[in-house]
């Protein structure tokens, strides 16, 4: 290959790399799904600027205002109770709590409980009508996190039971107490998940209009 050919390939590769850098990521498109980007004139009349207008559908919980508040309070109570049960079981003076096959599902439970907390940041203050991104980061995230927490807490209970079976010399009562706490927390997360899954969301058409003097960006 000649020097000119090599230089040409290098330039083309550099150009491709720059174009790739300018392509928005999947996360960007997911976050702004339902938005239309347009170029509108600046207020000072010099040039244009990019403006995002939400033109997608809205998601609305099929609940009265009172029930929207009640369901959120119920979710918070379930979450706090499950978290307290988990923590109290994990710090119990029980030999199984220092065993690796018990610690692994415990660590996973911490991850999913924290994910629920993050989902609550979006879910609890969400308005009556939610954009696609708001719906995903609140309701959809809460569903995934709560079922994950339910499974991991259940696995932690099974791992604790396994420890009791393999170590007959260990005092039974602390282990049984831990198992009861983990199972109770798991059931609470499962109930939260089922409630949110059965909750109906209405799809509301959007009435936002793209300005006639703007240019839509593909």
C-alpha cells in the first residue's frame, strides 16, 4: 500500500471517528424519546437555537388524587419496613451472617433496595402526566427493582436456612429470626411489585405543536 493510500485511510478513519463522536448515545435517545428537536430563531434575531418540544404521549395513573397519595404512602411503608427487617436481620449476632453464600445475596439485596430508593426520587414527586422517560425511570424502574429485591431477600433466607442445615451446632433461634425477617421483607417487596404491576396507566395524547417557523432536526 502506498503512502498516499495509507494517508487516505487515516483521514477517512479520523473522519469516521469524529462522526461517531457526534452521534448521540442510546441513553441520550432513550432519555429524550418523544421529544422533537427543532431550530427556532433566537430572540435577538441572530441565528437559531435548538429547542426540544415534547410531542410524545403522556402516561397517567388511572387513580384519583387521593388514591395516588395513598399508593405512594403504602409503597414507602413497605419499603421502609422491608429495609428495616433486612438490616436488623443482617446485623443479627448469627454466625451465618459472616458466611460468603449468605453475604452474596445480602449484597445483592442492598443493591436492589438502593435502586428502589433511586426510583422513588422519580416516582414520588412525579406529576399527573408523565413523559416516556419519566414513566420508565419511575414505574418501570420500580417494578424491576422491587422484584429484584424480593428475589434476593428470598435467596438470602434460603442461604440462611442452608447454613442452619449444614451447621447443626449453631443456635437455631437467631437463624430462624433472620429467616423470618428476610422472608417478611421479600413478601413486602413482592406485594409492592404486584400492586404497581396491576396499576393501570392511561395513555394521553399530546397537544403540543411544533412552531411553524421552526426547522425539525432529524
